[in-house]
C-alpha cells in the first residue's frame, strides 16, 4: 500500500506550500508554511549581507602597535682607537 505525505502549515493547519529555514541566534529552525504565511513572513524581509557582521569584524581587528624608534641621544658613540 502506498503512503502519501502531506505537509501542513505549522501556524494555521492548512496545506503547506513551502518549508522555510530560519536562523535565530544559535538555533536553526524549520517551519512548514502555507501561501498566506509565506507572504506575511517575506513582507519585512531583506537580503542578507555578504561577509561578517560589522560588530564581529570590528572586535576581531587588533589595534595597530607602533614601533619604538631610537632617539639620537641614546645611541652609543663609537670611538676608534688609533
């Protein structure tokens, strides 16, 4: 006997047309949504940026250390023995 799997919207119980992956904090979530809820979810959505978030990038960059330079008065003078 054959079986058929029917996806149901996790919000309202109608037949689902889309499975959506959501990343929230450290969790990855998956929800099955109907047409109405997919539209509601995508209304306020924006495309993701490439690269690392700005906060993480600023914290990862170490401050530039300046080299010490020699002062002329502190150098030892060499005298030649003649």
